[in-house]
C-alpha cells in the first residue's frame, strides 16, 4: 500500500505510476486502481490533519518534539492547478485554474554572534543580466500557467542562485498543502506549528511575497512573530520601478535601482520610500494599467504596505532567511505532480494527492509512520473486499 501510494503521488501520472510499479515492484495494478488507493489514503491523511486542527482549536494538540527548536520559520506561498466541474459526468467540463496554498515549515540552528553575515548584497542582485533574468522568471511564475513557455532555460535559475547565498542551513522541513480557503489553510499551518513546538521557539518568523492574504494570516495566527517580505520579490518591484522611472535610459535606471537595492539590503526602508517618491508622479484616473507612472506608484504602495517586514539587516544578524525560496522550491515539487495543461482534477481528488505529496516531502518520517499506525487487512479502492470467512 505504501509503495502504491508513493508511486501515485510521486509519478507524473497514475499511468506512469502503474508502469513503474509493474517494472520495479513486480506489482500488476491498473492506473485506475493506483488512483483509487492513492486518493483513499490521501483522504485518510486529510481527515487526520483536520482532527489535529480541531484538537488545536480546543487546546488539546500536543507537541511531537520534546524540545522546541531554536529557530522556527514558516514560508507560505500559493500555486496553481487545473480543476474540472465535479458533477458534469465523464470528460472534462468547464476547466479552470485554481489556487493551491503551500507552507514550508523549517528549523535552523541558532546563529552564533550578532554580526551581519553578509553586509553586501549578493552579486546576482548587482548584475544587470542576472536581474533581468530574475524578473523574467518571477513574471513567468506569476503569469497565466496556460500561456507560460515550457522550454527549459539555458542558464541556472536566478531565483535559486540568489537564495542560495542568503538562506541559513535547514535542519528539518515539513510541508502543508491544500485547496482550502486561506482561513482553512491557516488553521492547518498553525496546528502543524503547534505539533513541532514552533510557538515555543527562541526565534520565530513567517516569510512571504507580500500577497494581501499573507499579512492577515500572520497577524491572526502568529502574533508576535517576525514577518519578513521575500527580498527577491522586492528586487523585482524595485527594478520595475527604476526602469519605468527612466524608460529608455538604461544607465540612469540602473543607478536608481542600485541605490534602492542597497538601501533595502541595509534595512533603510525610509530611504527606499523617499527615492520612490522622488520619481512618482500621480497618474491620471484614466491612465492605463501599464502606464509607467502607475508602475512607480504601485511599487511605492507595495513598499509602504510591507515596510515593517523589510528590516533585512536585523533578520540576517538573527540568522533568519530573507527570501521565500524554500517554499518557492516546494511549490515546484507539488507542481511536478498536479500541474500541467493536460491535467484536469476533481477538487476532492487533488486535495487528497496534496496531502499525500506533503507527507512524502516532509523530513520527519510522517509518510512512513502513517502506515505503521493504519489498520491493516482491508482492501482499498472503490470495490473493497469483505473480510475472508
């Protein structure tokens, strides 16, 4: 059962999982049966997660670790998958893209001393071609998935390259993923944080890209935690504002961008705001969405709304990450299974797969532990067999 579940959640499709099980495990099983078993086990994992949420709400959820971590960080982000109408019969009816919510809960060792480990910005942020590629990568991630180019790039992913120079070394990761609303997702993340002792950690932080749902989530469930704006997304906004302010004047645009970048890296948020204000002219009410003045004004608004999450020098001194690359990478790992222009899921089915995949993407052995606790002796699938006489 564990092998079937793993194959069903890790392979690109249930058909490929069926072939792999036949070749590698000498197990003859149809792709439909792989799907039935994987989704059934996923629903059991989902039910278990919901029970933990209810225990957490009642103040009855215990920690699974005897000692709380020194540094606990939660990275949150959203992904995409395609759904189809549930009640329209066989075939794909009314396909549409929908959001997945993903959390990456990581622990780190306590940093020795309070010196800034990297007072200068990473070189990738100061190299014009690299910054342009980074902005293109982020734009592709945020664009409509159906129109996104699928050809691989010939250069290393700039986002990962930038993050590798700024993040502390991970000790242990667990993952949460769901199709639920932000409210339902937040309760799952909070329950997981409680299980891992995050609320008792010496240093606690939540990292996100500045999405309008992330701040309220942190305020409601993680009061008193440090909230950090992903520096990579800030870079993209600053570069867009600089190139809009000096359209067609590359040298002046880069000069402004570098001044804002260095100020932001040093945690001098008010300097960033002042530089943006110097370039922002109020656009008329009928200005188009791509009006250059709107781009500068939007960046100013973005920085103003996230100013309290931009004390990057302090975060580095305290051994906290300044990018959300950990969850960006995790989202990609989920997408490898659930996302594709040819994949059209039922909501309940993809929710079950998300729970299975989250278990196998966690480092604490929960995927395997589930099978040691699960009652044995009953067949799984749509046509379950009764017990033998």
